[in-house]
C-alpha cells in the first residue's frame, strides 16, 4: 500500500559525520499504480507497485556529503545506533 512503512534490508550511513537517519535520495522509479478518482475529481492512489528503481545519488542531510554515504546492512545500522546511545 502507498504510504506504508516497511523494514528495509539496508540503510545508509554517512562515514563523514556518523548520520544514520536523514538523507536526500535521488532516484528514478518505474511504477504501476491504481488510481481511484472520486466523482468530485479527487485522486487517491490505492495500490502502487515499483517495477524498477535506480538510486542516482544519496546526500547526507547533516553534513551535505554525497561522497561519504555508504549502504550498510540494516542490522549493522541498528548495532551502530545502539553503540552510539550507550
């Protein structure tokens, strides 16, 4: 469903500032979507399936770096987050 939270298999981490939570992700997607229009003309997207996605660039919101952002396993990010909070 659209707007549904899902658990990712990977996350991003900025090795320059340590950010694990805020990134601008620039991507191109090809989707199939079910549009439901009301008689009044309002639109609600009830289903959306991503057919293809290409991530072009990821930028850290904290320090602005795109060179230092890396993709890591979600479990690895969880462990790093717990270590920072300890």
